C-alpha cells in the first residue's frame, strides 16, 4: 500500500490534494514501489530557505528538497522520505519557462520522488545523471497535468 501525507504551509496556491496524491502514487508505482510512505510539504521561499539552511547548510531558497529516509545502516522501512516544494519558486520558474504552474510543480514533485527512489544528478557520473533524467521523463509522460492550482 502507498501512503501519501500532504502538508500545505503556503498561501499562494490552492492545492488539489487528490491530484497530488494520484501523481505521487503513480510515480511510485512506475518506480516499482508498492509498499511506501512519503510526505509532501508545500511551502514558500522563506519556509524552504529555513529548511535548506537548517538541514543542508545552504542559506538560500530553492525549488525542491528531498529528505531520504532510506540512507545509512538500519532496517528498511516503507517511509521513503519527504519532498519539500516551494510553490513560490515554482510559480516564478513556470512564468520564466512559459508553462503552467501545475506543470512546473509536477516536474519538481517527480524530481523529488526520483531522489527518494535512489536517483541522483549531483556529483555522480554522466550515466547516473542520464538514468535520473530518463526516469523523470518516463514518469512525467505517464501523468496528466491538469490546471490543478489556482492563485488564492
């Protein structure tokens, strides 16, 4: 069973939890994760900056952060980890890229989930970067991108 917890700590956009939950579950199924738990946190630039500073030592906002619970030694559990997305940053990037905000949010969500599934693109070989990009593209192609988010 796949369990998805969604926390909304921002006021820019109304979140369609049903769509987000469906995106997450299908992404995990595509990756072969049938017994998994994941938490998605939507925040603003100030919120993600604080998390980035506290846990990663980077005093700046960013678009997405993944916190894996599958690293290190210990028993394997179904909680893959947490994905944090700044909807404020996503909206800016969507505008710059000429795309709907919902499409950019989907890209960031899939990117974060791929990190929790073991993919990486920083400090790894070109082959590993390509594997992550291929996985992201495959997942995004299979998901529908409705206009799920409206400005409040």
